[in-house]
C-alpha cells in the first residue's frame, strides 16, 4: 500500500465491485488509462485481464490499456476500502438513489484530498451496502431520460472526467 502522507500530486484509483461484463471492464481500463488513473482494483467476481490466460474480451475493448495500468485483484471490496482509507484516500462511491447521494456537479474536493478512489458497482445491483457504508461521499450522475442509470463504463467516463476537471 501507499504511504498515508499527503503530497501535492493527485493519485486517482478506481475500484470495481462485482462488475460482470468483460467489455465493461475493458472499457474502464481504457478510460482509466486515458484519464491518468494510477491503478484499478478488481473486487469480488470482477474479471481480471489475465486469470491464467488473457481474457480476449477485456483486451478487445481495453486496446492494450490493461498492459499499461496497474491492477490488482481483491476478494473483498469493503476490506480494500478500509485499507485505502488508512492510506489517506477519499472514497467516492458512484451510485444513484441513496439517501446520501449528491449530484456529481455539486461534488467538492478539499485541497488536501490528494488521493481519491472512485468505486463502481455491479451493472444490475450497484454498490453493496457494506461498500456504501465505507464511502466518504456518494455521487450520482443526473438522468434526464427514462432509464435510471447509465452503463457502468459510461458512468466511469463521466465521473472520472468530471473529477479530473475539479482537480485541475
């Protein structure tokens, strides 16, 4: 794990909790690389790019990003979040419809928050209650159409870009 000392350099990581689609995982790898995220944590049953052999559907959408960005497989998301908190990370859950959700455009990040983790949940069930409890803030992306949520890969792109803009 990284040191808990605060530095002026921003460190961004993404945590995937029980993402089932290989294509979504690949898309998130590619987007994370493009946005300058330093690491991806693959929790629960989220597939890894290599698990004994290369997962072709991840590499198909990641287009090589899975070879350039650090990643680590973790069994338990909530345990990982506790480790990240100890290391000084601000934990941002991306989830709509919770009592503590705030709209993405209302998100404020303090100057001293140099380590930020964005947590994305399962395509159907979202984040687990154990994960939601450990988030410092829950953010949601407003929807104006009929559906209740965006695709998880698209959600990460929107939120990751927005957070990158806040930090600039």
